[in-house]
């Protein structure tokens, strides 16, 4: 799972995803991200920023066009 290292605590590291999920793992279980994973992480971070602004991802006729539709009216 793609994440950013927040803190190193001996042999354990604290990891965080753009969505806010965080956990700890053993340092030996980590590996550097691939180029594909870097792009994926940046895309996930951008999606999370849009979601926090209140925009929803398109899932209707505009799906796949890159256009965003406004979220539900509150």
C-alpha cells in the first residue's frame, strides 16, 4: 500500500496516506516506490484534495472524461 513515512521509531515506522489513514510497520517491510506508484500516490492525493473541497468523482455519463460534477446539494 502506498504511503509516506511520517516518523521513524527504531525498527518501526509510522506511515500515512493522503486519505488520513495511518499505521505502523516494520522498517524491513518497506521498499522504495516505483515510478508507477509515485504517479498513483500523486493521483490519490489530488483526488483526496478534491473530495475534501466537496466535489464528487463523476460516475455517470461523464465518467472517464476527466470532468468533475458537483457533489450532492446539502
